[in-house]
């Protein structure tokens, strides 16, 4: 750069418009790197374990997102995250690709109860922005895989990284899928905090970036009356429907009030496109499906004047006292301690996101949506989902992911018995469910959740180089499953490997003294007892499950294992059989 500044000619070098940082390529590798871990179920910490469809998962969200790739690929309709803003005080996850433990000073490292490494990313760190970008980039890549085609992702962020985050999201989700940079009001800082930042003007808002999975996504219509719009004013007409130039003859109709949506020139093109579509489809009254299929093949930005059932253009904007919801959400407060602390007997959070903010996001998707928050913090998203279901009888499901970060031992939360953020989040969901049930006594909503915790694989590591085997290993290799794992651990481990959701109903029953699990009425039947008799194998095969799973020690030798295969070939030839 110095040479170029001192030179009168352009110095030869490669130039490109791109966004990069130290560690970007490594973060892409990390997102695609397989892991040997699993999610272990904890029914005793759950609420309505058997019937709930909600999930609460404790663990590093990068690894959890990897484990959920098969089970929830393309099924999540809405993601909301509130990642650390990189203020110089927030903890940032240390992923393996960034640095080894030995390369980080012990006094700066933080290890949670599960051994996850974190550190405080201070602005004196030379990689201040790079470390944060690496942390969030790999997680965005994985989250995109989970979004459905009509899915949306909302991301809260402050001034510190909003520019970098938008560039990363443009790469991961596509610049064409950028929808809005929403501004939302935040609480005023204390007088002391304002004096501490005297070198800048105070700021009363932050941002929410909004992206869709595909560029053809269209928002459902949402309106607010003008008195609901903060700072809005009202005249005796809405300016948007008082444009005489937008009233002209269209298919023989001229509106006396209101207006057409487009200019006359644009409408003429749209009419021509519609006539072209009729010819190409070969139907004077094409169905909506035919119109959509034709439209998908056209260049981006093609205008199409749709006709209603009576042949009149669906092109009219009537006079109205409402305005479409826009990217200014200054009528909402993004965060406060009031909502969460009102649920507890003591102060457990300084500031937490408010459920009203997330409740508005839920209006952009269906009432059957799976909603994911992988920086779930205090559990605000879970409360918003339950609240929405109680209000409109919806059937939304939530998946909360949170690393079990320790509470400060000096905090009121720690003194009240909450050792980790996860302890607070789970208790918040329990209390919020009771509060919502009291407010909506006739509502039938899911106030439960299944708890899972990230852990090492259920299987012993029995793969060694030939020279590494010792006599002491023989006893361990007699059983390839870790001794502390239950049949429920093995069941849900198999669900992840086979790509089945973790929230479906299942039953467990004793058949001739053997515990048999039936997941989602035959999607998978599993028995992990030892030396299972042929009569039990036959009973399982007669039910013709889609999948059947046993463990290696379920059979007394290779002949018994071969016999199981023959039984299923005879009684359930379409069943996929697996032995772990």
C-alpha cells in the first residue's frame, strides 16, 4: 500500500472485491468437519418428556448444529439468534481451528462445566474481529442447511460487528436473500455509562438483520394502524393512496378513489406478460399452480398482473388507515431485565431479550413452524413461542441451544442456586409456561421440553493402529458401548445417526423381560438388551418397522446375528436392520 501511494503508476497485484479475515478458510473447514459426539437425554430435567415436541439442548452450538444436520435438514422455518456483540467483554467460543489451549494464556481462558473453551475477546486482541468472524461464520453455514425454503433468519447485532455480519450473511445466505436491516429501540444507559462513553453520541437502537432462504420469498401482509406507529401522524387520508397519476384506465376500469399499485407503463407491461403467460400455459383461466410454475421460469423482476375470479385486476389499493410493517421497530424495546426477573424471586439477568420482539418475528411464519435459537441465553424465544401458541392455538415447536456457561459466583442468580445459564433458561421456561397457562386457562399449548446434553460418543474408541494394542485393552473391547450409557442414550444416538427428529412420541415396553423401544409408531424399533431370544426378535419383526436396531452384545455369537437377518428377511423384508 505504501509503494502504491508513492508510485505514479498502478502496481501489479491481484485485486478483488471480497470480504476476508485471518481464519476464514479454517472456519469453513470447521463447519464441515465431522465430530464423534452425541446428545444424551435427561428426562429428569425435562417437562412432559413423553409428549412434548420442544427441545432444550445444552452444549457448544457449533457441535450441536452439526449433530442436528440430518434430523432437521430443511425443516426449520424461523431462526432467531442474539450472538455476542463483540464489545470486548463478551465471551467468545474458542473453536479448535483457531488456536490450541497451549497457545492461549491460562488466565485468559474460560472452561465451562462441560469442558467447552471460551475466552473474553478484548479489543486489545490483535485478532479482535477475526476471532469473532470465525466464530459466527461456521455457525451461519450450518444454520442455513437447517432452514426450510420458506425459512427466515433474524440476527440481533450492535454497531460493533453489524457491517461484518451483513457481509458474512450475504455470502452464506446470498445477497439476493437480504430482506431488511431492522432498527429496534433499546433501553437507555445509566448516567454513569453515558459519562464513560463521552467520546460518542448516545444511541437508543440496535439492529436485527433479516435474511430469507430463497430470493423468491414473500412476506405475509402485516399492518399497523398509524396510532400504533411510534411518532406517526395521521391526516384525513393516507398519502400513499392520494396520487391521481396512479388512477388510469386498466382493463376498462378506472378507480374513483384509491389507486393502482403500479404506474401505467409498468401495468401495461404486466398485462402483456399475463397475456403471454395465458398463451404459453394454454389456459385462459390458469390455476394458481400453473401461474406460479410459469412465473418461476421468468427473469427476476418480471411483472405479472394477476386477475381475480371475476376477471378484474388484483391491482387496487383502497384508502386505508393502516401502514405496512416496515424495518423500523422503534415501537418495541429489544431488551430489559423486567420480563425475566418478574418470573423469578430474585434478579437473575441484567438484560434479556423481550418476548414481544420475538413474538413479532413469529408473525412472519406459519403457526406450525419449528423455531430455532442457538444462542438461547435466558430462553426468551421459548417463552415467545409458547405465548404465541396460547394466543392463536398454533402448534409451533422450539429448539433452544445454549452452552452451559457458568454464572458469576458473586451474582444473585448463583446465590439463588443457578449454577449455569442453562439452569436459568430451563427454569425460565418452566415458570413462563405456568404463567401463560394461568393467563390463558382454555389454551392447549405445549409447555414442556426435552432436555439433551452434548457428550462424547456412546461408543468406545476401539480403533487403534496395530502397534498400539495392549493386553489391557482386551477387556474394554469385549463391549463396544461405554458402561455409563443407558438404552435411552443409545436410542436417541441412533435417531441422530438415522436423521430422525428428537421430538416425536415413543413407547417403551417389556417383551419377555426385554426392554423394547418403539419410536413414532414403527419409524424405529430398538432393543439393546443382551442375549435377546429369537421369540422377541420375531415379535419385533412382525411389527414391520421401517428401521430396527440392536447392539452387538444382543446376540450370542455370529450365528445368532445371522439368524436375526434371516428372521427379518422372512417377516419384514423392507425393514432396515442395524447392529451397533
